[in-house]
C-alpha cells in the first residue's frame, strides 16, 4: 500500500490543536463543577419548537499604534443547523440537503408529525434479506414469519392510518446498531461472512437524539428516527426524556466533535464525528456532559473528563480541503464493516462521518448521496480521461459509483513502483481487482489509499469508468447546486 502522508500523520493532532487554540477557548470561572447534571424525566409527547436562532461570532483585535482606525477581519457568520452553530456556507448547504426528502436527513429537533400509517410504511419499507443463513442456521419460512411478527404491527393497526402517532424522545447512551428487523442475529450467505450482515443498516453514534415511534411487544427493541436514518435499535441504548430536555442536550455552542475512528471515553467508544456537549473547557481538558441511562430507563448526564489532546475539536472544524484530507489520512487502517457491522465503518459512513467533523451532513448511503445540497456534478457521460481531469481540480471531493463512495486525494506523479500520474482515493473497501483481467484480487477490508488506475471489478470494468457523480463542498460553489 502506498501512503505518501506517513510523515504528516504524526502532525495531525498538533495542527488541530493549533487550530482550536486560534479559535479561542471557553472558560468557566467557577471552580466548582457539578458531578452529575440530570435531565431525567418521564417520557412525554409534546412537540419540539423549531430552531430559528442565529448568532454572529465577534472578533476582538488590539488597537493599532498609528492614528488610523483599527482594521478587523469580518467575523465569520455562524448560524444554527440541527441545534449547533455552523459557518453560514455550511448551514446553507445542510439546509439544501435537509429539504430534499430523498436525502434521508431529519432534523429531530423540529416539530414533525408521524401518523400511524406513516410509521407502518417506514417499518414495512424494509424487505427480508435474501440470505441463506439466519444466526448460522438455515433461513426458513418459519424464521421469516417469526421476524415479521416481532415487529408488533398489530398494535399500530388498531389505530386509524391518518391518526397522529405520539412521539417519545430519547438520547443514545451508547452507539446503536440500526437494524431492518428487531434482531441481532445475522443474515449471511455463509457462516464466516462476518462483515456482511443483511439486517445491519447503519449505526447511530452515542449522544445522538432519536424519536421513538414504536416498540416490540416486550419493549426490548424500539423503532426510531435518527438524524440520518430510521430503523430498529435496542431499547437499552436509549435514555428516555422529555421534549425540553431533549432539545437542551442537543443544542448549544459548547460541544466537542471526535476526529478519530475510536476514542475510549467514560467506558464507551466514541466514533468518528461524535458530538457531545461539555460544561467546561480549560486546563487542557473538557468536562463532558456524558449521556447515561438511569435504572428506570430515563436519561441523565454525568461529568466525564476528556483530555484536550487534538483527538477531538472544540466545535466543528473550520472547512479546509487540506484539513479534510489530513483527518481522512489518519483513518487509514480502520476496519471495514457493512452498515457499520461490529462497530466498524463502511464506505459511505466513513465519508459521511468525516464530513460531519466539519458540520457538513451527508445522506447516509451511496444511493442517496447525490441528494447532497452542495455542488453535484454528473460525470457519467465523460470519458475516463475527462473524469480524471475534472477530479484533479477538487482534492477532497466525493466520487460516487454504484454501491461505492470514495474521497479523491491527489495525483502521484511518480510512486515508488515507477508508475506515473496515478490518481489516488481514500476509501473504505472490502477489496478490488488490480487489473482488467480480474486475476489478482486485493482483499483489504479497511480504509486505504488506492490508485484509481489500478482498481477494477470482477467483470474487468474500471472504477474510474464506473464513477457517475462528483460531490463537492466549496463555499464559492454552494449556489451552483441549484
């Protein structure tokens, strides 16, 4: 594997620390910090008011020693998206994405009506996986009938289809597997097919907010709507709360975003792009408002320290193609897992959570990513050479082909094997063939950096030829998406 950024990896933490220092640090003058801040309450069904606040950041400068008036750089305009401050260009692109129903994004903070008929449609939108095995045994008709019954749809059908469904609110107290059916048994083609579970859809990160729409008869599973996906999650990962506490926890200026694939904190594993509010920042640490589930199932927070060592940022990172590629390079070696099976990442979740570090929200799956609110270029009719030329202009752009998403990194004019002008991508992949003869299969199952010219499918088709769409977030091109 060729990796020309090896010398840069060790600098990523230091660079991020410098960026955060330049942005300033919020200090709490009080020496006393509460060890537990509880937002626990009985679940209720009131709706959440829409978020409409906007705020501008201010910049202070030292006065000049000359008689000329002091000059200041214009302050970056900050607005709110899903309750958190983001740079105005980021917010505009996010709003475009959110407004497209096909993107799958949902602002869980805003008032939203679900009818019983809508919830049934959402649950039934998942077909049964066409796999040979269920939990290692034969996938039988009896098994399928059992899974259908577990969804507890009869309870929903007792109500009128257009009748409004009551919503409960919850904060995730652990990373939650999103499943198409309420089961943790795997649907696979072979017994050793651990990376590809047909029931696994995605994973919602700890500290996310979810709307609880339905439960199994025993209450062990809940059907929820998250910020970019809906499906079944284990109820034990939810801390139930009321609408006001839900909104309070998910909004505000003081929050960290994790910048690495795995960060152990408070006995849990924080994934890339995890957003957690903090109550204090100073003395080279954050004091996080860590989500916990009380014995009665309600939500509370505990104060958990996190060292300010560059593995998390104070708020979203400022947009920069260079910084994007630096953080992406640091993910190389992260294991692959379809739908984030076993807490790993797949191709689209890797890229989506990477962009989330910058406050940019992407659709979850490759099939929906073209509904991004930034610049979307259709390159399906271009030749391979024309596609390569187009992507050269946009390091950090997302390259989409059917079933796969990649991050364009750069051109190597000459690599250590003497190949010239290879165009490289960072992506999370199970593998590919290295030439059009499909004789040499490179099995990878992790994030890696690969030359596009050396990537082929089993039928000999090149990955470059398969690329249909290029997605870009650039402040000066946001308007072009219209």
